């Protein structure tokens, strides 16, 4: 909350909920943002809705959608003697194709792993360690890709030869289209990720109108998530499929042009693998030719094509919204936040972690 | 990493700024923000301000209540 901003009163929130709950058709509403997943569980929003309104979590947690193929590659990279891995904290405990393939374990074996708060910290680490190759793990959707772009440009301006990026940034539109086209899912509305929308704007979600899919861009406070659901229900009732933006205090119709320009002049779109979903056309961002000297994959290409995980983890199905976390046989028994088997339980943004933490099952 | 932090800008130096929340100060990058001023509120992700808060819009909490009343009327 910003200073001076007032949260809606409970009386108003209850009125909005009353309107939402007057809708009795069976519907599936999907959110595609780890912070929404958490907010919905934390505020108990599921239990405030009638049982026909089914809130499902989609592939909105960047760490969770990163496939084993990439996680194994990062693990191997971290064990190279002259490499320092600079990463956001979320990646440190995520296992690859085997439970022991985590950066945490690599660190115990002597790997040099540095947790960073910002991509710029990684550039500083490269400057301070000229004899090491510093690899920044560029992860996240449109919200964090511009930060990676700025770091690469800064490294270029400084003439750094030892700064690299493993770019595993992903775009939300291609995967949302794929999920909408999956008839077994039947998504009736999207709660659009507020901070991706800050970058791509309302425009970035207008493609949902092609599918007659009601959607609203939502913030992350309790009332903001409920506002988002309100607009989707209102759109469903009124058969009005125009994207709604109740998060207009931050999200502009055209988005953040500086951020969009950085993305488009630093990266190229590539077909990219997603956990549980497979390869999604033009859904990944890799550094373009102008910045290829910073692309760690040019120096150490990924040689493995596929990895198999046979430990019963259902993260893939959960990310598609086909299973709820508590429907996985491992959930809460073998797989807990203390002993996570899959990424959806490891990451604080993962839906398994949110379900477990707030016991919303 | 997608968790945003709203910070108030207290210092600006080129592409860097100091943002503050409840007395805690943090150095951030402001490459993505145009015409930033001291006192502006920004949403910060992974060390980067991603947008300025539009205060006029944030203070309009009444807006949705009017829409709700309209929606309920149409519903009947």
C-alpha cells in the first residue's frame, strides 16, 4: 500500500463479494502470477467465494516453470571452477532432475553461488572478480527481463568480458494462449498479473478479447484481487469481453515503453521449454546477436535434449491447472517446504507452497 | 522475485535513486522511469523501479463502488 491510499472497507468488500457470489454458473478462473497465488491463499479468498467459482493457479511462478533441463545445466555450470553464479534467492533450493541437484548442494561442494537482490549486483560482482566468469541467472517474466537488459548494457558499456547471462526469461502471452486453446482446461477468465501488466500494459492482454475471455488486471492486496474477480464476473454476466484494468494506479494502457523497448532491443523470442507444458512457441527470451558475447549458452551450449523425472512430482500438471496441489500424492506427506520434492513447493511463489503454508485445502 | 515493493523516492542520482519504506532505505535503479521526482512513489521489483504510482488513481477508491451499484442495478 502506498501512503495516503485507503483500503476498501469490509462493508464495501462484502458488497462486492455478494455480487460475485450471485453468479452461479460453474467457472474456472485462472491466475498466472505467483504473488496472486499467494495472496489468494493468504487472504482465504477461495473460501469467500461460492463453490462454483473455481480459482486455479497457472504457470505464474518463474522458478516453477523452469524445466529440469535448465536446472541441471545451472547445477553443472556452478561446479565449474572459474564460475560464480549470481542469482535471485528463489533459485537456490530448486532441485533439477534429481533431488540433490540444487545450487544449495553445489555450494556445499564448493561452488561459488552469490545471492543477489538486483541484476546490477551481478555486474558489480563481475567487476570485483575479474578472473572469474560471473553468470547471472536471468529469470522471470516481462517484469524482470528489463532489469537483465539494463545489466547487459551496463556490462557492455563497462567493457566487462567476464559477465554472462543465462537467460531463461519467459513471456506470458504465448503460454496463456496455449492454455486457452487446451479444451480440457476450460478457462472462463484470467486474473491477469498486475506487475507483468505494468510492463506490457492493458494492450499486452488485449489478445484475450480474441478468445472472448473476460479478464482483469489485478493488484495484490486482498481488495485488489477481489476487484479483479468482480470485473471478470461482471464481464461474464454482461458478456463484455474487453480487458478491465482496476489496477490503473500502476498499469497504463500502453505499459512501460522504456521497459518494452529494452526487452525488444536486447532479446529475441525463441521457442522455449516449460515444466509440464513442453515447448511453447516464441515464449522465451534469449540475448540477441548484439549481446551474444554475454550469452553463457554461446560459451557452454546446452548439450542434453531431455531429462526425465520419475519421482511422482506432479508440478507439471499443477502448473497447467489440471491438478490442485493437494491432489498430488506427495503433497504434505513426502513433499513439504522443509523437504520439497518439486519446485512448486520450494519457491515461495509456488502454488504447492502457498497451499501448504495457508492450508487452503 | 515478482513481489513488488512500493518505495518513496528520497534521492536521485542519474539512473540510481534511494527509495524508502517505513524508514528503511534502499538503493534502486530508475532506468525505466521518466521524469522522476523526489517524493514520487514507485513500485520496485528486483531492484528496479518499474512504474510510478498514479496517486489520483490510487485515491479513487470510490470508483468501483459506483460501478458495483450500477452492476447490481443492471442485474435485477
